[in-house]
């Protein structure tokens, strides 16, 4: 048989995929555009400037730190821009621009670049930057006093004169209607304005195969169960605060979440429980950011506990003693 075709033998893996990290990051950025536009609609230039400051700071911070570490900037992978947008969505519209810039600097420079770079960071960078400002409150207050003259007053917006939905829930105030909370309500951080448009973005990520259902469902399901047990209104807890943003976009971060299916469920249940612990027991703390960051630290332990042994791998022998020689 005279066949000139050659059999190509190569080692695994044999899967081929056109997806890249940059494409995935870009898709997440695209998925966040609807809720970003809603926030700009409600808060006008306040939201636009906050988002712009965070995006610009993210780009400049990555370039600075990559140069300091003698590495080439990797802006093409969209990770810096995505982190900047996430940080912006975690802040209220009227946040002074320098606070948003500091949080973004910490997120990109420290939580991402100094902790190993893209794919090696232990904690979600955007949440790390946001929580850092809470922990460093005395220092931030001092900076506020120094930069107060640079605050940009762009007029009044509704958020200045009303409590956020989460604060209203804590204080037992009359809540807005479910439809208003679900579709669009001008209260809280930019990313809290519309669970509906966050779900549209999440549906896009599901379609593109970037996120799975286990972590979001585990988080939201745990919140529902615990609020019912505590006599709270589960719909209010699902619709207020940054729960939707955290469950679908941040807890599902590929780097800082478990890779095993059982691990994802455990991870999600623990985050949901921590959210309710913070919201109910430590009011008026939001809890989503703290819950995700705390569980980020336990990811290696969860993965070790839920990873199946490879076929043929011999477990370490354990000595068994008995009463007989």
C-alpha cells in the first residue's frame, strides 16, 4: 500500500480553541456595558467621570508597574481596563475622583501586578482595591482633606438626597417596588443600579461559555434559604446591593475561584452565607466584597479537598495498629 500520508504523533493536550485571555476579558467588559450605561443615564457626568478616571488610572498603573518590573505592558489582554471598570462600578456616583483612582491603583498595581500578574493573583483585584479603601479609612480621610479643593461639582443627583436600597432595608424603611429595584433604581454604587441589565450581561457570558451556573446559583440560593430562615425578605436581599454583580461577575473570576465543580458549589454557598452574616449581623455592611475576598483565600484549600485522585495514583500508606502482633 503506497500511501504518502504521514501519521502525526504528538503529546497531549490535543484540544484546539480560538479563545484567548484577551478575548475573554473583552467579552466581560462588553457584558458590563449595559449596566454602565444605565448608571450614566441616572448619574450623568458623575458616573462618566468615575468610569473614565478608573479606566485611565488602570492603564497608567499597569504601564508603570510593568516598566518597574522590567516587563512589557500587556494592555492588549484587556485585564487592566476590565479591572478599572469593575472598580468604578463598585463606587457610588458622587465618590471623589481621587478615591476611585487610589482604589484602581491598588487593584491593578498591588493586587494584580505585585501579586504575580494576570493569572497568578490570589484575590480579586477590583474587590481588593475597593476594600483597601475601607480598611485604610483614616489615611483616606487625610487625603480627602488635602484634595477637597479638587472635587468636581457637577450638580445634584437623586442619590445625594436618598438612602441606598440596602440602607433602606437595614433601617426598615418602605422599600421601592420589586420591578423598580429589578430594572433600574438610582441608589448605591454604579453597579447596583440594575440587576436586570447585569443579568443581560451575565447571559452573554453564559452564551460565550466564560462562566458557569454553579457559583452564582449557589450564592443566590444560599441567600434565599438563609433569609427565609431569618424571617427576612429574600427578594429584597437579591435585588439590593452588589449581590448580582458579585455573584455573576466577580465570584466567577477564573483565577480566584475553584476549578472543580464541587469546589464551586462550596465556594458559592460559603460566600452566600458570609453575605448574610455581614448584612444581618454587621449592618449596614454590604458583605459581598468581604465575602468573596475571604473565600478567595480559601480557594487552594477547597481545591485540595475536592480534587479527585488521578487514576492509578497510590495514596500515602497509613499505619494501622491493632491489639494483635
